């Protein structure tokens, strides 16, 4: 993949500004109200995260195939989870489980100090690493690995956000949550999943179930994912990590993180896609 041109980022026809604006109207109707989230979704070129055959549908509120048996979540769900992640201000350190095509990763990179994201399907991991690099998101680190384990060397996290559902919240993820931190993840089997938020307070964990959702399962072993993707299991036995230049956080940015209120956080214009507005 070559670095995207301004024209590609801006889009034409069904990927144009007008089409994106229609999606924002729809999201507002569905109850998304955080101005920063709406702004980010309006300007994030979702058509560059899906296969070209689906680019014309990228601004529908629909989940779409991203190859390897996986899907990009529908914009409403991504918006809802992002709202839940930043409702108390911008998090410094975020862990995402299930990178997929990197769309949610890219949004998180604009509201967080740094984002670590884990994907278990190797070809998807490789494709997304390339995409994230080409689009210029510099505060993102991707890893090929098992989301059940989290990423202990990068913990504690202010936000842990998952795009695939386990039957129970993995203890390892709770252990890696900072005090004052928040875990946002779908939990449950097939048709009975719920979007769960768990806040870690000084006195323990506080759980709230937000709404019914439908996500792909958080696969138990990396092996299952390889089978789903039709890949050789052997290719997934090596854990690989790619660091895309960690963001340098200034003291000003840290102050912003601690002082920011809902709706008033500033997005970090770390990617050139913002220039195409
Ligand atoms: N937010 C992503 C959603 C991708 S779907 C996007 O916008 O594209 C969920 C992803 O979780 C899939 O890519 C799947 O391969 C991944 N996944 C499932 N189980 C996993 C596990 N145990 N560890 C890491 N990733 C996992």
C-alpha cells in the first residue's frame, strides 16, 4: 500500500463529505452526542479501512467484511465505545483488543496519548500495520498476540477497549487496568452479548451494562483465529510486535488529560488525514 494522497483521504461520490455528513445525522439520531466523537467519525476516511469493493458502503451504519473472516464494527458501535472511553477526558494509555482493520485504533489514536492494540490474525495484523503506518498515526503500537493476555509490559491502562466478546471478562485485563481506569467490552455468547463497562475505583470494580450488542467472539486460542482465517496455525506461533514511533507526551498534554471534561477534549492531529478536511 502506498501512502494515501489528499484526494484518496477526502473521497468522492459515496465516500465524499456529503455522504459522511449523512452518517453523522444518523449517529445523532441514534443518540451519539459527544461532539469530538462525531467530528472524528465525520473526518476519518473509513473507506480506506475496508476492501475497495465495499468502499462505496463505508459511510453506511453497517458492519462490513475486512477479510480473513472478520468485520469492521458498525460506526454506531464504534462511536458509542469511543464516547464511553473519553467521557472523563482523554486517556493517556489505551489498550485495544482486536485491531481488525484499524479503524477504531485510528479513532482512539486521536483522543489518547498512546494506543497499544493486539490482533491475533497474522495477515490482518500485517495489513493493518501497513495501513496505520501509511496513514501517519504515530502514537500506535500493534502486536500480533492473544488479547486474553492483555499487554502486561505496557500496563497499567486508563482504558481497555475490546472489539470481540469473551464469555467472561478476562482477569488479566482487569489486573492491567489502572485505578481510575475503565474497561469497555462486549461480554457473552452469540445472541446474548452485552456491552459492559467496568470502572476500577479505589474501593474496587464497578460494573455497568450499557446495551445489547453483537460482536465476533474473542477467540480462546490464537489457533482458533488462524483456523477462522484459513491460515496455517504455525504462522501464528511467533509473537511479533511493531512499534510505530511512540508519541512523546508533553507535560501540557498530560495536564490536558487530567483536566479535560467531557466534550471539551482536543483531538491530537497526529495524522495527515485531518489535513484533508
Ligand atoms: N475494531 C475492529 C473490529 C474487528 S473485529 C475494526 O474496526 O476493524 C474483532 C477483531 O478481534 C478481529 O480482527 C479478530 O481477529 C480479533 N480477535 C478475536 N479474538 C482475539 C484474541 N483472542 N486476541 C486478539 N484479537 C482477537
